[in-house]
């Protein structure tokens, strides 16, 4: 079996875990004291855990509490859960979720973190797609760039701390309601490039966004996150990613590995008239098949995208002035 098929099989096992999580009864936990907090209500269920809103008694504030019930615990899920908490706890950045406390009870493992009032970027995009006006069903180019620049800033900081996220996607970017600040979450399969890495297995991440080297279990570094961010930017600007025809996730994964000229069959400018060839160059560089052909760092990607934004804004202002 090819390496990427083995990794994909692990992703399918994660889907089965999600099914178990979805059917767990946890109403009895409401009102339970956990560490310095008290569970208030359920907030969400994810890939391998349940998230509650809790009240932190010591600081008198609402926080998020993530638990992994021991009834479905395996050595692998326990390691990943610990990896998520410890990786994010190392980091302190306005665009990265803050971790407060980690521990366990007789019934579950847990960690507490910043409660973000808002929705994921995936949820935000899904809401826009239902807008009554077709012209409002896509994020404006400038807003898409703003979000990606802040994500890149957070990831640049994480990479400088030798942590690679490995699962960047719209579902793992929360958009704070009042500030519209993007916050990177879910470091469950993050890779720590220094010291002991709890994650000793190669992981797939989310097949739409992961780069070829991650699929085949090759060496992963910050350029793997850059590929995912470039893919996410492409999707924000064009609504739908121009993948070749495929009849299953497995066949798309296979094509990602085999198509060394790149997986996308169209350029961003062919799908969105509001972006030009310069954006094509930026996105295609970020999502190049070979890591050596991508941006070397998130800061380099950031600077190119920021320069594009500033030139585009300058051009728009000049056009407005000429029309007066």
C-alpha cells in the first residue's frame, strides 16, 4: 500500500472517532468543577474532543474547556490531545489561541483556553454563500488578504518557535466577532521541530489543504503550512478550488502526489476578475509542488501579499481620483 494510502487510512480512523464523539452523552457534566473552572454548557464537538463554555472562578471570566473522555481514549488520541495543548501553550501571539490550564479527572483529559466569540472562517464563508445578492457571496479581496496576512503573522511566530501547525484550514481559523481578528486554533497534529515531539506518526491533516510531502510522509517544515495558507487564500478569492476531476478524496490525494506541475487546473485570475496575474504568481508560488519552490518563510509570503495589497489600493485610489 502506498505511503499516502496508509496515512489516509489513519484519517478514516479519525472520522470513526468523530462518530463516537458525536454520540457521547455529556449532559451530566454541566455544573462539574474542573481545575479552576466550572462547566456551564456544551459549545461544540470536534474531531476527537468536546468543547464546553466554562466559568473560571479564579479570574471570574468565561473560557473554553476542551475534554477527551477516557471512555474512547487510546494511546494515540491521548498523545495528540496533549500535543495540542502543549504546542499552543508554548505560543503567545494575538492570532493564536491562548491555553490556560491542562489536566485530567477520573472521567476525561482536559485543557482550558481562550473563549473566542465568533465563528470559524469556514462558517463565515458558508454564511456568505447564502447571501441573497450573488455579488456578496464572496469575501472582498481586501478582506481576504487582511485575514491571510494575520494568519501568516501568527504562523511566522509559531515557526520561529519551531512549531509547524500541519492542519491549517478555514475550519481551524476562528474570526472574533467584534474585532474580526483571525485566531489560529487546533494544534492537535502540530509538529515541534525541537526537543521531544509527542507525535511520532506521520499525519495527513485535511487532504484539500495539505501539501504533497505531508501526504507521502516526507519531511515537513514551515513551508508545508505555507502551502495550506496559499490554498486557503485561493479558496477565499475564488470560492471553489479548481481541482481536476476526481471521484473520491483518495483519488484527489493520489493526484496531488502525482501531478508535479501542481494540482490546480485554473489560475485565480481566471476565476475572479478582481485579481490579476500578480496574485496568480503569489498563490502559485505558495502552493508549488516542491517545498524549495515555495516561499521560504511566512514573512516572505506576508511581504509579497502586503505589497500586492498596497499597490492594488494605490491603483484603486488613483482610478477614483481620475474619475472625479
